[in-house]
């Protein structure tokens, strides 16, 4: 009887140890300060507002802007265009988007190698672009850190253009490699979206890629918040 009770006691202790060990091994979700709901709301609503600044475009059609000489290939100076007073709007916590209402899509006509599309783009009215934004923790593992990253992500833009006697759906895809900015919950000077950069990655006509050669079409916006909506 004694040995049986000893066995049951050892078994219960062993089971408890296993239970405690399994609890210790369960992953614990980290909640970073910068991603607390109240912090996210404070920062996003502070970022919100009407902005205005300088827009600069750099445009290169490599088929036209590269020439081969006796010593190899050289590039001509790319085209540049500028709008000095260029508006955009930033939404708050419930609408985390940057809206660019008057994107000059007609500038694409200067570098698009598709002749008919380029001609149609030349008279195309300005279009609206949208970039979503999110505030995330930085690269360190300190969940108490007041610093984070504000990340922008452009959405595809779609519009119709008529050429060749047919109405076509044009889709512009954009990329924003490394478009992240530091934001500090203790530093109000970082609570803005004053700098935006993105580039054209693809043009599709009715869902099909329009051309294969490389087109460089980069935009930079250096803005200042004018006021809240």
C-alpha cells in the first residue's frame, strides 16, 4: 500500500511539472506600446490633415534615353517635371489613407513606349491616387519603446482611355520600396506625412502588361501640413 501511495504521489508531481513546463513554452503575444489602440488613435488623428508641397517627377524611357557609343552604353539626362503647390490629404484613425486627388497621369505620355496609349494619355485628365498607411513597431524588441515606423503602401490606379477605336481599362501599379518613416510617440515633429515617394512598376491594358522595356517613372512629394480637415 505504501509503495502504491508513493507511486501515485510521484506521478502527480511529475504531471504537475509537465503542465507547468508546457505553460512556460506557450508563445506569449507581445503588445508593443506603439501599437496600443489609444496610441495608434492619438498618432493617426494627429497626422490627419490637409497637406501641400512640391511634387517632382523623374521620367525615363530606357528605349529612348540610352544610346550605345564606341565605349558602351550611356544614358541621357532623364526628364523632370515639377508642380510647386501640390495638395494631398491624410485621413485619421478610422480612415488611414493618403489621398492624392490630382495626380498628373498625362505625364506618362512622355515615356510610355506604346504609341497609341501615349497619345491617349496626353489628354487624360488628372486621376486620384490612394496610399494606405500603418504605424508599426520598429526593429528592436523593446515593447516599451515609443518609436515606431510609419509605412505607406500605394494602391493600383485604374481608369479608362480610348484609342484604336476601343475603350480600354488602364491599370497603373506602383511600388514603394523602403517607404517607411520613423515616428516617435513622444516627438510631435514626427507626427506627419511630409515626404512621399513611389514609382511606377507596371502598366496594364485590359489586364495585360502594356510593354516589356523598363520605364522609370518616379514621384517625390515634399509637403507640409496646412491644417486639419
